[in-house]
């Protein structure tokens, strides 16, 4: 099968089978696990296989889905451990100021003067808003809130972001507040 | 057992004074703290704290619906870096 072209996004993995009828157990990486089947056919990394899946149910162990053309457990066994991808262009358009994590990870990070700081290592949300993790060339990592005040510009076509107010997040800004380890 | 009401919520004294200093200065600097057990008070709303998770500081921008919770709830100590999938974030 030919490549779909463009960037691909990993949405899940085939981890096992369920029963004898060829139902697959999938590990879903989507925000809602059932959405793994919502973006059309899934492909493997090398685009050798194409899977049309329909989600049967989701449970604690993962999503149970029927893969078109697979009717027995034996047929499914050769796909165990296979990651499932979808073309980035298939994901729906987002509103203003909304970004897919997959688009942001890997972008170059510059400060407001254009100096290179590092790369976006990951995006997280621990319940207190989105957080951007930056890795510097010497391997140091630090986290910043994903706000307009800090991340002033996101240029997806140029593959870079600009961050400002970085001084507030380093130790110099803390000295004036009398930071010590008691608090 | 729940904490007695008459004691009031627990907040580290130093953290309270640092938050007041930051608010008075109007700078909205990140306030680094190791006190994960401190309760989030209404006067912390709008401030950004860096809550230590044993390894690094996780930025926590306090909003109204976080009042009453502890800082540690927003700074996990165990972390699995999963796949991004179709997850999306909003720049506020």
C-alpha cells in the first residue's frame, strides 16, 4: 500500500485478541478510547496494512474492536504489538488557540529575541491546565504553562514557538520573594 | 478522618507569605513550593505555583475550581509519557 503522505499520528496498538471470533483488543491513545475508530482506516507505520475497525465496546483492559477481514483469532495473532496510525490530515480542524499535542511536540523553542532555547519534549495536563515541557540542548528539561503570556507565538508552518517571560520561571525571579525550602 | 473544621485549612506559613508578596508585587511570578500538603486558598486564584514533585517543579496555575484541593494533587510524582494521539490543548 502506498503512503498516505504527510505526517502520521499513532492512535493505538493491537495488544491481543478477545474470544475466538477474531475480535481485537486495542490499546487506545486517543482522548476518548472509543474514538480510535472514528478517524477512518488505520494503517501500520510502513503502510503495509490497512485496517477498517469498528469498536464493539471499551473496558478497563482497552477497546474491543472488530477488524474488517479478520474472522479468527489465528489470523489476528500476526498483528499483535502492531501500532496503528492515521494520517494527520484526517484529524478534525480545531478552534482558535486549540492545538493537537502531536503538532506541538518536536517544535523548536525560541525566546522573544530569537535565541534558540530547545525543543518541545512533551505536552501534559495534570488537571491544572496544559503544560509544555521544553528540553534544552544540554538535556535539561523544564515545564511552562501553555498560556498566551508565556507561549506568545506558535508558528506551525515554520515549526517553532516563541516563549516570553522566561525569567519568571527561573531561579533569579524567586530570590526577591525570599524563596527557601520551608515553603 | 477528616480534618477538624475549627482548625481551618492547613497552609504552610512561608507559602502564604510568599503568595502575599507576589500578589502585592503584582508580578505574578512562579512561586516555587515543596509544600504539596498545603491547601489551595481563594487568595491563591490567578497565581502560578511551581509545585515540586520530587524531581522538578510542575507549573500550577490556580483557578477557582481548584480551591480546597491540595497542591500535590496537581503535581504527580509518577509519570508515564504516553502517546499524544488526538489529544489537544488550549492556549489560555
